């Protein structure tokens, strides 16, 4: 929908941004058959994620490796991060929950098993879910997320259960790098440590990737960006996994806080800044499709990405339901209607964008100087308090900001920045201190690099503070489609001559 | 001879799935090892399987109460750091 991503489309693929209509996300360059397979998958398609819902069921508690960014011991209600789960389900409970949710949320298109441990370290529980769901809910797509250690062993079974999407977390292809990320793996009845452990893990991941793509199963690769450990190395990872047939690469920022009790958290390993993440995603984008709308959700997430509804479907409520009470047949019919309507709508939007209009002001600027080379207007990052593709939220209510880059070639989605960082931390954990950075200061720091923030409304105090830190608040485009609003602001900046100069140096937030 | 699970256990099921003797069962508040079935994997494996896959330090002890995975041994986090953050009480 409103997320034309220009730089992400592969050059020379016979499918420029305009040609594909939108190339709505990183998926623009994909062959039509793959696009058709992921167009209703919220985790893979930037346009789909506004409309389609997914859920994860937490049926896979065991894990067979240790990552330095993980410690499942510390689960806090405020936390939204992978590997964390508040309620573990038996396979039967999970089936009931999926059927109840799919009946209540007709936008639901995907069911994933992602943890909180590794699904393939829990093969009996994981495949029981897939077996039952492919019988009872054949319209729901099934997917699986794994560290890859046991992948080669289970590829045939994955294919048998009609799972057509698998995500493998691959943080490295070099065992020396891996030894800094994985302290141990459980392999062939032994706990194996160090470089040897990383070597085995990498070997199995790569083998599993090749086996899956050879069977036509779509593979997305997740990588955690760990500054100073694998940041530069991830460019190599991107090349390698693309060559082996992965269709999408999702580089996610490390989440490391001491309160999570992880090795990285306790040892003071830095998380990447938004700028570092973006730089790496841009560097990898030349090699393959990058995904930028990932919300790093929990292993028990429910609903549309970024709007978790898990709290509505607790096990108490699900247990009160018997399967007989769910009118599954009519729920499936209704889902089909809702899904078809959404896909029609997306098709129409894609069609409408087939020939993007030349921004008039930029055209005029170029026309005024016919002899000179077209002026190089610098690109500008803008943060948007958006919802469902429009500038919809009050600045103070936004839990995340979507970041777009505007340039003479158009508007592209860059990523999102959370304001209520994964754990709301000091404010909600009760150790408040007047000297602590205020929420507003944190929000402003999170918007670093952006020159404009678009929102529906904004209060007096944040307005002043934003301006003082070099970010121009703009509430004039409320309820307009995001990229139209971003382009309009960019054109205003161009017309007033603000874009010929380098970006103003920012005052400390 | 039998191993035991301590209250550090998180109920992640990993040990129960790999026990060759089917000696580990879900219990409240955490999994327990049936001492009549546990062989410490002697004769089956070089390492007791529960202790070889358990991700939680100090969750499995032998008959003498000695941790098979002492603090810091799985994560590499120095014990002093664990103590500093209140994640370990100190000498056990």
C-alpha cells in the first residue's frame, strides 16, 4: 500500500519501482509466483502487514543452542522481544487458541511456531500443531522460525506438513564470529562449545537453507545486528544467503539491556543505533531484498503487527471455549471474503501507483535551471506518527514512529523507531528517579537523524523541545496518506531552498 | 545414584525430551527427576543428557548437591557480574 520502497528493488530486474506499482516493499523484485505466495503474509510483506494478522503459538519451550542475546529466565510483562513468552501452551490448547483467534479475527492469515525456544528442538509438539492445523484450518498459512541446527533432519517433515515459509536466524557464516555469539550448542548428545559449536551450527544452517530452497520452500533469513561483533560481517551473510536462494533478509537490532540478564546485556554490549541499523540495511539492500517493518515480536504475539491482541486470548478464556462452540466452517468462509477483499484493495492501490506523478515542485526546480545539471537535493529523513498508512497519531500517543526518506526520486520506507523501548524500564519498573531522562527526551533521542516529525497533533512542550533539538514538528497533514504527506513536506523544503545545503548540524537532544 | 532438578528450573522441557530413561516429568513447581529411573546416563552417553542441554545454570545437581552447570559456566558471564546484578547470591 503506501510504502513504495525504491532503493530496495533490485536494479536491472526488469521491474522498476513504477513498473511493479509500488514495489510496495522489499518484495518488488521478486518473481510473481513468490510475490503471490507472500502477499497476504504480514511478516513478509510491508503492505500486507497493515491488513493481515498473524499469530504465534508458544508451544516450543526447549532450545538446543545458547545465544548471547537471550536469557529466557527474565520474562517481564512489559517486554516485547523474541524468545519471551508469558504462557506456554500444550498442542491441544494451541489448536483451540488458533481456531478461536482465527474465528474472531478474520484478517488472520498466518500461524507461526517460533518458540520461545526452538521449534525443531520440540519436534513432537511443533509438528503436532502443524498436522492438526493443516487438517482443520487449511486456509491458514503455516510457518516456522528456527535457529537451523536441526533443520537438515526435519526438512522432509516440514515439506510434508505443507509449511511453505521458514525463517532461519543466521547471524554469521564464519565460526570465529559465531564463537562470539553462541557459547554452546547441544549436538549429538553433547554440549559443544566455542568455535567448534559455531562451525557445526553454521554448517547445519547453510545445509538446511539449501535443502529448503531446493524443495521450493520460501526461506527468510533473520540476522541480529551486533555492533563490533557481526556488523560488517552481515554484508557477507547477506550475499551468501541470497546465493543460496533465501528470498528476504531481515536485519534486526540487538536488544541488550542489563535487566534482561543476557550475556550481552550484563557485559555492556552496545545495541545498534537506528542510524547504524539503517546503514547496514542499506548496505545489504544491494545484494537482496531487505525487510524493514519487522517488529521483533514475541513468540506468543497475536494480531496485526505492532498491535498485539494477545491479552484478549488468554488461556483462561480459551479453556472456557470448547471446539464445538467455534463455528469453524462459517469462520473460514468469512475469512475468505475478508482476505479476498483485502487483496483486491491492495491490487487496486498497486495499480493506482503504476505511474507515479512527477512531484511538481521538484520538476519546477529542475526546469528553472535547464543548463545546469539537475540540482542535487539532499535526501531528508522524516518520522511519522502513522497508523494504517496515514498520518494519524498524536505525537504523545505514538508508540512508534515510521521513518521515511524523501528524495527527488520519491519516498521510501526506512524503518520504525519505538518510543516505549522494549521494556518500558525505569518508569514502569518502579525505580523512578527525578534525574532520569524523561520519556520525551528519550523519544527525541529515538528520532535522531530525522529533520521533520509528522503527526496529527502535538502539544506545546514537545513542540518546543523538538525544535530546540533540530527536528521540525509538522501537524498540517493529519489523516493524509503518509507518503503523500512526506513528499509534500519535502517539496516545501525544496521550494524554500532548504535542501541545497547539507543537513543542519543537530544540537544535542 | 540420581541427579536432581533445583528450583532454578524454568520448565523448558529440554531435559525431559532428551532423557534416555524417561526419568524426567513435569511437576509443580518444576520438572522432577525420578531417582529410581535416573542412571546419570551411565552406559548411554558420555554426559548426563539433562545437564548437557539444560540452559539454566545451577538447575541440576548431583547427589552431593554439586551443580553440574555452575554459575557462569553456560553463559560465560563472570560470577562477580552475576552477584553485582543480584543474579547470584554468592558462594553456595
